[in-house]
C-alpha cells in the first residue's frame, strides 16, 4: 500500500492512466456562445484545471430537443465539434485528461432556450414542475411530448453519435449523464414514467433506456472510454420513485453486466448544485454493493472525507464539484493541505470571465 494519500495515487481507468484520484465533477457553467459553440474562455477554464486526475466536462446536449438551458454547449454541429477540439487541445497541452459528459435534458427544458420549432420531450406527458431561467425570466418547464418508440431509438443513436463526436474532438472518454432528473433519470424514476410499453412498468423496463444508451455508447467508442453517471435516490428536477432501492439496484446491476469503465454516483445530500438535507441512505456503499467495477463518488467531499472513502474501499475516485470552481489548482491545495477558496454562487451560471477563469490560477 502507498505511503502517501490514496487520493494522490495513480489509477488506471479503462483507456486512461490517471495520475491521481481527484476528478473534476461535471459542472454546467453556461459560458458557450451562440448556437452552443464552446468559447475560447472555456478552453482556458478547463486548461487551468488540467492537474485533475480527470476532468469531466459540463453536460452537453447533442440535439435541439436535448437542450434545456441558456448558453449550454452542444456537440452536434461542425462548429461545435471544431470548437471542442480547442478545449481538448488546451487541456492536453497542460498534460491533462478530459472526458465529455453526454446529456439530454428531456422534460427539464424551455422552448425559449432551444432552437425554434423543437419540442420538449420525455418518457410520458408529465411536467417536471420545475422553473427554468429563460431570456424572458424564470418560467415553468412545459408538459413534454411522450417519445414514441421510434423516437426513443433515435435518441439512443444520438447518444452514440455524440460519443463518437466527442472522441473525434479529442476527448479521452465520455460520461453518460443518467442522473439529476434529466431524460435517463426520467425513464428510471416512476414519477416521470407512466409508460405501458417495454420502457415503463417494473424496474427492469424503466432501466431499459439507460441500458440501451449505455450499450450503444459502448459499441460506438468502447467500454474502456465510457463512464455512466447516476444519482440514485435523487429527487432533483422533480423526480422520485416509490421503491428506489429496487429501481437503482436493478439499474446498476444491469450496467455492471455491460461493463463500462466506471460508474459515477452522486450523494443525495447534494441536489443538483446545492447541499440539502437527505435521508440516511449511503449511496456510495449501496452502489458498491451492486457494482463491482470502478466507482467514482461525488457530493460534499473534502480532503479528509475523500481520503476516508478511498481508504475504506467505498470508492476508487472522488469527484469534486464546487471546490473546483474556486480552486483551479485543487490537486496542489489538497497535496499541501492548504485552505480552499469558496466559490461564489452568484457567478455559477453567468456569462463571461468573472467567477469563471479569474480565480487565482496555479503558481
Ligand atoms: C454549478 C454546478 C453545475 C453543475 N452541473 C452539472 C452537470 O452539468 N452535470 C452533472 O452531472 N452534475 C452537475 N452538477 C453536480 C456536480 O457534478 C456535483 O455532483 C455536485 O456539485 C456535488 O459535488 P460538490 O459537493 O463537490 O460540489 C453541477 C454542480 C454545480 C455546482
């Protein structure tokens, strides 16, 4: 066993060799330009954080219907794909590794934030009940159209194409966003899924869409470059389930059989981008019981709790979200036991450099 902190010890993750177990968790920062094209400032932001064992990008949509919010990036037009190449080049030039988070928001969306003519879609015509920032203020997300089976198949293909586009843009891997109440989680959790076909009903049927997406992405880019993120027992964005233990146990065991490079789970104490009160369920331990492969956990970790989770064998990698916003040199600060700067919430999703690339960079 290594003498130093496990958090700073290397790990082989599928096709990637990570110098440490510190992962920059995926974070939407809303700095993309017109038409979802990644900006220069995004390349600077990610490159500043290249000492992470792995960076996972902000969630990125791959079709008009998959976008929910303002100024989020896409990965389906030639301009978007070309601009992502600048991001991956910038991170690689600093010696880093970067995976791309593939995302479809489903019903958590507003038409004012999407290409004209595109629809809100979901497993069933049930609204999320969430309010969304739009150019006209905060507005309720509308009732989605229930996807047909043909449309579901097209979305599955869309995930796979997005993964291919990501690898073509120079990403080292992809992470399927299956959590936080977005499309995959809407299929999983009973409150959003009342389908009566093979995609609704029992836990297996509701996991089918997740499994099909995972399988398609694995076939597109290889299991050694594919991760999956879930938020078991999560209730963010208006989802919940009557029997989450059965649901997520089933979903995770099915994923384990498909064998992605890692499973990434979020502690329910952190709901989306906020810390909340949650029940007694220990999501990392629960996930470990159902997933024998590499496990990444995120949500409320600091230097001490991260090391403890690794030492206890509960997790193999630790995702840090908010600490990475204000501490681009997080690895160095963890290594030195230095105090961490606190991120300013007011600039999480604002446009421009303030609160984005202006936190003091590594010396
Ligand atoms: C500003 C912000 C944006 C986020 N956007 C995403 C996202 O795009 N995809 C995702 O899976 N999680 C997202 N999250 C959740 C984080 O990845 C992470 O799970 C959460 O912040 C808990 O980790 P922390 O306590 O270290 O911040 C976001 C969190 C924050 C703070």
